């Protein structure tokens, strides 16, 4: 069995990028609640329709919906995994403890103005979920996904107004998780600003 890791950090801190590298290098299955929820929205499932009302406002999707998604996935995983975007509240963390033993919690620390710049310049692929950035990771062809050729778009929750709302939600609801996991002795703080590979090396060294 591999590592069981949680990646903490505000929206735009690089959790998705680092989770993908952990998947590639260590074979850990990346569990992204954001991807799961956006897929449900795209498919217009009942869950997706309900989640979209919250996501468009930059608010948190209700706990019971998110916890149900995660529990179903984890119970079918025999290898290690990395959680990207969950838990977001202490209540979710308490629920997670009932069906998963977490070994490491990595907190990516990035200041708000850097995050606003990152997120408002982010562009996403609607088909394969690859994320690009107009400055740091631009597509080879403007507005087109390198991987599948689909037209890129700016997520409705990546506008500046919504980004700042998301950051406030994070500070109010998710920040207490740093103290929560710190008390358990499994939290490591990593500077999330800078070179992606150097950040990953710091994460890997902490495991």
C-alpha cells in the first residue's frame, strides 16, 4: 500500500499540479473533488446541478455530497492516494477519519495576490481537465488544448470577483485544518511560490 496524503492549500496554490506529479512518480491515485464535481456539472447529473449553484458563487458544496463522493472512491482503492481539494473543513476531516487513515498532510502556502494572478489567468480544457496558464504554462496554440485539441475556457469560478470570494471561504473554513492536522503531528508546510519541480522536491523530501 502506498502513501495516503492530503494536499492542503488555497485555490491556485498548485495542489492539482503537485498531485499529478505524485501520481506520475509514486503511483498515487489523485482524488480531486473539483474534477469529480465539474464532471458531474458537465454531465448535468442531479448532483452536478446542485453543486453548480454553489460553485458559481465560490461557495463550498455541502459536506454530505462531497463526503459521499470521496468515500465511494477511497473504499475501492488498494494503492496509495493523494487527496486534492478535500477535506476543506474540520467537519469533513472528522468524517474522513471514519473511513481512511491519513499519513501525511502537505500545506502549500501562497499569498492571496499571487493566487488571484494565477487563477484569473488560468484556462481549462472541458474534455480532459488539463489546466493551462497564460503566463506560466500557455498552450502551444492559443485557446486550444495541447492534449486533445478542445477549445479552452475560463472557468466561471476563475473570475477575479469569484476568486476573492473563494479565498475568503478558504480562509474562513479551511485554514483551521492547518491547526487540526498540526496537532496530530502529520502536517508539513511547504512554500508554494516558485519553481514547480523545486516545490515537488520539497514535498517528496517530507514524506
